[in-house]
């Protein structure tokens, strides 16, 4: 008599206990979605903040021989 079939049958008969989740599976996805929406709200609240605090720069493009000394607020403006 061989011992192998007995060992295989005992190993197959043994069942492992499954871990039970603390909440339904769909709840994990809902929590992740809610967390991403909160992070999106934080990101959205900082939109266009760099443009709100920019002051115009006065640029004087007149040369030393020009009579006018008017500057412009646009750094790329030409006379």
C-alpha cells in the first residue's frame, strides 16, 4: 500500500478559511472614487491662482535720444 494517495486525499480534503472583507467589494471602489473627487476638488480650487497675483511690468522701450518716456505694461509691445 502506498502512502501517496492518502496524503493527496488529505491535502485535497483540507479547506482553507477565506478572509471576509469588512465591507462589500463595491464599497472599496466607492471610497477610492470619493477620494479622487476630493483631490480633484482641491486641485480645482487652485486653478488660475498664478494669474491672479501677477502685477504688470513697466517696460521703457524708448532709446536715449527719444523725447518721449512713455512705458508700456506689455513686455512684448513695440512702438
